[in-house]
C-alpha cells in the first residue's frame, strides 16, 4: 500500500514556539486600550467590598486616589467614574449638584491623574434616583424621554466643569447625544467628548453592578434598553448616535453581543468601545475561585475576544491588573 503524501500546507508551523505565536498574533492587547470602571461612595472613609464582585470595592474619596494612581502607573488608558450617593430623590438631584459625590470624585481624580489618563464619568440618573430608573418619571410612572434629556443637559455641564474629559451617556434616551452636544457647545465645552452607550441591551449580566451602586430599581428598563434578540437595532442605534455627534460609540455588554460589536465596528467611522460588564467579571471570578478555570488565561482570553470582534477599547474591571501583566510581558 502506498502511503499518503505528507501535507505541504501545515498551519501548525506558525504555532511551534511562543516566539512564533507572538510574532503572528492577529489581535494584541495594550494597556492604553483598557478603561477601569470605578465606584466612589459618599460618606465612607475606607474601601467597601462588593460581595457579588470579588476584588472590586466602593472607594472612598481618599482610597480612589491610590486606585487611579495605580491605573495610571500601569498605563491604563482611562477610568470611568460612578457615584454612590447617601440620599436619592425622584429627579436624581445629586447628579447635578456640584457637591454631589460623582462630581466631587471627578475633581479629586482629575487633580490626581488628569494629565496621565482620560477621566470619564457616567452620565445617567440611575445611581441618583430613588426609583432607580435612568430618567425622570411621568405621572403614570413611565420614563419621560424628553424631560430626562433636560436633566442630562444639566448633568453634562456640571460634569464637564468638574473635569470630566469624556461623558459616558448610558441612559439610552432617544436624542441624548444631540441634546448633550448642544448643551456642551453652548456653554463653552466644545472640547469635551461624548461616549455614547449606543447599543446597550436589557441584559441579565448587570446584576452585580446594581449591587455596586446600591440600585433601588423598581421594575425593569426594557422600554429604553435594547431587546437582547435584536442585532440590527444595535447597529441602527450606533449610526444614529454618530449622526448626532458622538465621538465614540459603545456596545454593552460585550461578551454576549460580539456579533453586534462586529457589525458596529465594520460600519463606524468613530472609535468603537465595549463594556465587559459586572456579570461577565463575576462569572469568571466565581469559576476561578472554585478552581474550574485558569483565572489569568480566562481574563486574557475574554478581553482578547472582545478586541478581536472589533472593540478599539475595552472597559473592564481587570484593567489595572491586566495592564500589569501586559507590561510585564507575562500575559
């Protein structure tokens, strides 16, 4: 019997050694492509652990200084700040109070690392309303889109004045990018950039985040966040935001919406980011604590997969730690 000829085409040749694999890698990670979400809680004097997010804390105004300094030293590209107030009301007035926790934290962080990385802020009402929705409610208890836009305009001006370099519009109100852009330009903040959470889905993966901000949500957000089954709608929302003046658009969550991310990345003329959300983080941490997966490899693979799908930047709670691995060359 004549043996079959040896294959001439051998893709495995380029996988033979770590150096070869590194040389031909199609998707690379860099610390500058990472953004660290950070929670700052009013009225605490030390970091407060978040039970459903092992390793993540609610920072005090003092402890956040070290956290952002560590991020800057690791080469992380930016930090996204979220505020956790002591009191809430129907209109989320803490969000537009210059002395509210998010705006105070923004000034603290901008003073600490504003020249080393991009200081970003979450522009949404959900952390500040007593009902937990991302906007103000009408007489029937529905989120009032246009009344909410007025609150977003006010928030934008306070956040920009506090030192935020990029405003993260995460509320999913129709027309929010245009409303905020007009407000910023009219008040002399033409250089403040807008990150639109364009394709933000009504996801089950936000649960731990709601613990982190101590959400008081009543009901759900399905009337304004996207249906998880809708792919084309995610792209449509991103294109609308670009037309309204968004400087960056984002897909959230990341891992379960890589198809949407790839669609947006293929069509967008502005940078496209993705948010690796709290549930994605906590699942890997929980599995690793049980010894079911290799934590470091899973973290790297998950972030690399998001980048491979088209994200220019990834918001991830592992940003500082991952940046450290990348700088050490131990990824």
